[in-house]
């Protein structure tokens, strides 16, 4: 039977969208909050100031990520809707030209003219707008713009990454806080980079070291700024 031979293949490309957003948000939250704590602590302020900076960085960063993602994905959604509206109008006024356009797309993918015409005709009879959305505009349901979902996911991933250094700032003794934050952050970056590389099919070692290296550079830079301005003040 046909049903017994069909199977669902899972490809890494199917998760590249959410993987990229999740890794970006978690990395940003972890690196930016840790760097902020290290930079403020390097100026040798009070413990309360370090904790305030950590919490403020977590909240501000999560809200900023949410707002930025919402605006960006909303703009994408506006473009998608405008393209679909235009395509809907063209289908209403010039259906034959649109069918020929769709057939031409299939011919460029390797079908002969007769088969391309047949496929275009059948797909347009089933769902003309859907066929043009997929094959002409490159719009798929899996990748359609969802602003609120994207904003919440970005805020959550940022907050998840920012939580470990923020907890250290709240619970760890002031003495040794910088070393603890740097150590925990680098370990988490190695793990996060390795997991992302594994899920994406890339080199685990390269992915882990790449993320950890840039995180170390960020913390070193903010530590230098904190010491410089702390000394001046």
C-alpha cells in the first residue's frame, strides 16, 4: 500500500529558522549579561550595583530582543501579504498568463513542457494562490512570518541565557564573582555552541570554540572598560 511506503524525512534545514533564533537569543543573553557583570564588577562598585546591572541587563535585553524581533518579523509579514495580494489580483485578471508563468518555473527545474503544463494546471486547479506562493514567491507555511511568536521566543531565549550570570551575581560572594561568571559563561558557551553545531550538522568542536572565543573577547573588552573608567572615577 502507498501509505506503508511513505515516510517523513527530517532534515536539518527544517530547523534552521528556530535554531538560529534560539541560539542567537541565548548567546546574546549569556554574553551580554555576563559581560555587563564583569565590566561593572571590574570598576569595583558595591554588590548591589553589580546585581542591579545584571537584572537591568536581563530585563532590558529580553524586551529589546522581543521588540526588535517583532518589528522585523512584522515587516516581513507586511511584505508577504503585499506579495500575496498582488498575486491574487494577477490570478483574477490573467489566469492563463499565471499558469504559463508557473509552468515556466517547473521547466527551469527540469520538467519538459508538456509535464510542466500538466503540473501547473493541476496545482492551480487545486490551489492557485498556494502554488504561486510556494513556487513563485518562495513562501511556505513553515516559514511564514509570526511576529508575536517570534518576539516571545526571542525574549525567552535571551532571558534563558542571561539567567545563569544573573543568578551568580545574586548568590555568589562578591569576592571571586568575576572569575565565577567568566568560568560558568565559557562552559555554557562551549555547551551551547556544541549543541547548536551538532543540531546543524556542523563541526561540534569548531562551533563550540567559535562561540566561546567571541564570548571571551566580549567579557575581556567590558572588563577593560570597567577597570579604565573605574580607575578614572
